[in-house]
C-alpha cells in the first residue's frame, strides 16, 4: 500500500460524507468475505484501497463535526453522529483485517473453494481495455446484468470510487471494475472487459472432511453481518426501535455463531497436519463479531430512545443505495404472490432483505421476522418489507406494493 495521504480540514457536507461512509462500509463487508471465500488477492487489495478511502472520510467527518460544535447543546446532539462515524470506521478496519487473512496468508484451508455452495457468487477485478467493446458504453446500454447475469458492483477510476454504479454509468478505458456473478458467466465477461483470458483456480483436494460446515458458517456470518448493518441504518433512517431491537438480536446470534465456529476450528485442528493453517478462520470469526458490534453501535441511539440526528437520517436516505420500508397493500401485485413470481429483483432492481409479519399483537416485538427471504417466499397484505436498492428501483417497487 502507498504511504498514507495527508488530510487537511476543508469544508465538506457531513451528510454527504456519512452517505459515502455508509455505502463504503457495506461494500467493504461484501468484498472482504468474497476475498476469503474465493481466495482472491486481487479483491483483497481492493478492500485495503477502500479502507484507506474510509480513513480519509472518517477524518473529514470528525473535523467537520468538531467545527460545528459550539455549545454544550451542539455537543450533546452531535455525539451520536460521532458514534455512527466511529462504527463505520470499525466496520472498515474489520473488513481490512479479513482481507489480510488472504494477503498475508495467515492461514485458510486450501480446499475452501471446493466446498462453496453453488449459490455463492464470485467477485472478480478487471481493468477495462481500450479496445474492449464495453469501453465508453453505459451499463444500461450494454444491458450487462440482464444479458450475462454479471453485475458491476463498484468502479475505481483514477483513484476515485464509484459505488453502486447505475444504468447511466459509463465504462471508461482504464477503469478498474469489480464484477459479481457465477463463475460460468464471469469468464466471458472478464475476457471481454479486460482482453485477457480468465483463469479459473484449480480446486485443491479437500483435506478436512466436514469443511462444508466451515464454509456454510462463513457464508452465514457474511449474510448476518450485512443484514445487521442494513437494519442498523434502517433503524436510523426510520427512527425505528423495532429494527434496532432486531440488530441487537442479530448481534447476539453472531456472538453465538462465533463461539460455535471457533469451537469447530479447534476441533478441526486435531484432524489436520498443519493446524496453524486454520488460524485465518479464528481471525475471521473475531472480525465478524466486530462488524456486528459496530452495527449495534449505529442503532444504539435509537435503541436507547435518544432518536436520530437529522443529518444522519438524511445521509442514509441520500446514499447511493437506499433502504425502504413498505407495507404490502391488499389486492396489490405482491399480495398472495411469491417474490420469484413477481420477479421483484429483476423488475425493480430492489432486493428484499427482510419481512416483518404482524401476528395480531399490539406489541411490535411480537411480530414474526423472516430474514433474507428467497424467491419462494410468499407475501401477503399487511407484511412489512424492507428492501435495498436504487431510488428508481424503490419507485418501481412501490407500484407493486400499493
């Protein structure tokens, strides 16, 4: 990594900085776990580049908040905002630690890739070649995700990051693009983008009989961490104690999962020739706990009844990806239909991350939650859904709901 850049105070919008920190933190979680699951040093390097950007953002946010605090009342109101900044920084540091498991070869089973579930998509990094037919084309014009099943999740251009690129984003020669999709689809797209052949890593022989358990646990930890952060920002956006309580429940579940995962790793150490090679799994569990703890910190103000500072709520609502909460209307397109039947992801570009189903009790905490619903999940009138995606996608989703 390059030497750290000097950061000087300059007037910035705290709202804009917080919005970028939110999007960066979410991408960092995704990329860091992908780097570990697929053993990708290239993706791990992008995590460290993003972590460096996050360091700059948090310094800018802290300086601006300090300049804004002129009275004790100001300090009291801005203290929770500093907490959100600090939590995002913890997520960034934890993601960097996860990436270093790969870069510093701390120790991971060589056969981890062979145990991956087919549903887990890979992430690759490619540089747009000047002669590529994708160069100077918009993602919408290429219709990339629809045509190939591969989506561009981030772009690094001349040291600057474009998070959550949309249909209007143009791929320029020299852009470093991060793409997600199945390995079968990624190969041809990678070759078209970069002009270089796509090399599929040779699977190693499986050395641990039940390695699938470890991989399944890692995938679960990744999903739970991402969801905890999503719900935490949702709690802040809607000043929702219900969502904040769900974050607390997820944090407790991650703690229990970490304990089980560490116990399994210690048991597995007795069945391998080189137990030091499992050290990375312990590091991974610890970093996962840090991420879930940070999610709890983001929502802690809401959980304790302190409310949400307006600048934080506005930042969350104006970030590149928004979290929306809507209730399925009676007689709407989604009433009685499954998520897959209505092709919610394809038609709206929104991903439903959780569903809350009222059980008839006046107490919200008695409601039933379904986390990470799939295509077969059926929706009914009165279901409260939380979805994540673009603002345009949110508008399209609303038409299906009402």
